[in-house]
């Protein structure tokens, strides 16, 4: 799944918000994260992906394993809610 949101925070604040998004989702999706350039790589049980931070946009790409694929709709809603709260 791919989710994009525009922002006007600048790079540094957008990176801070990406960290907070990953921290918010971490307990719910058992995520671990680490930065590789402008990408916050995330992995967990049945989940992998990254948050790409740009000057005016955050893009999240998440790949779900087979078991979690069945719950893609609710997982997408949780991710979108976390993003929207952090970028508001």
C-alpha cells in the first residue's frame, strides 16, 4: 500500500514527524525503524516498508505479509489516521 501526504513543514520537521508516526504505529504493528538517507525504513512481523521524506511530501510504502493482507483496510485506516494527526 502506498500513502502520500503533502506538507509545508520543511525537511527537518518532516523527519521529526516521520519518527513520531513510526513511534505511534510501532506498538500497534510491532515496528522497528531506522533511517537510511531520507527514508525511514520500517520492519515488523509481517510488515516492511519505508517512509520517504521530501521537502513538501511524506510518502509511506508498506508491504504486508499474507496474514496481514487480509486486514489491509483497517491497517490503512490506522496508518492514515497517524499520518494525518502528525501532519495537521
